[in-house]
């Protein structure tokens, strides 16, 4: 069944996200086996990136900023947000805003599908979940192979560089520029949702 966006006046009804393998069916390792601890940079001269797809286009994010990969679940919409912000989900009691990267980059909106994935990215003041079509692999790259955007890509504010991997160009995104939203405006609502979700879980837990 296709996951649909939900309108709800009951924040405690947030769908709980389920953690999946980092790369879906492409890798067998779990996130805990392939990702470093939060905030821990890649060692040596190599950098590591999590690659993913939007349609057929290849993108990547710095590995140290990717918390985990989740299966797509229904979202609860928020008022006064851009169309590319699908809503929020509940991950272990934490409310995460869900951003549709395709729409964020000006692509046509499409109904979210259960086969899509959510990449949870560490941000201040609140982590976000990025909706992507497919999570592929962890790329190991020498620093010298990551080149600055050039040509028609040079003016992009969300690109950190271009990674040449095998015969393909992978666009590396700057995670701090993907969500130009005034989070403080919604922070009180986020906290209220988390409190209600925690209370509901407490009431429903067996005694």
C-alpha cells in the first residue's frame, strides 16, 4: 500500500519510523557496522560519502552526517511549510521533519512510495529526514577526487562538490543548506508532539 501524507490534529498519532539497512537491498551491512559514531570524521586522507539516487541521478552526503537509513512511512503535515517539506515522523520519540529532495530541487511532486528511503541527517537545531528514491553504497574517495562545482553547477548553493566515481559524476550535497527553514518557528510544536508521543507510549506500554 502506498504511504500517504496524513493530516492529523493528534500529534501522538505520528507514524513510527522503522530502521532499515543503510543501502536497502544493495548492501547487507547494517548502519551500525558501516557508519562511524556521530560527529566522527573519516580518518586518513580518504573521505567517505553515502550515495543515493533521485530518479536516475546520483547524489551523495558526507558519511559522518548521515545518522541512519529508514523505510518510508506516512507523515503528519505541518502548517505554513513549503511543499517540499512533507511533514514529520516519530523516530524513537524524536520528531523529524521530512524533506522531499526531489521537490526541493524543483522536480515534479510525486506520491511517496514505501520502496523509497529516508536518510536521517544530523543538523542543528534538529535532525531532518531526506526522502530519496534509493540508497546505494558508501563511497571511499581520496580528497583530490572531490572537485568544486563548475560550469552550470557553479552557482548552486546546495552543492559541496562533484565526485568522480567510476564513469559517473556524483553530486555531493552540503547538508547544512538543504533546509532553509526557520526551525525555531516550529520548535515549540515539535516539542509538544514529542511530549504527547512519549505520553501515549507510556500509557500503551504493558504494566
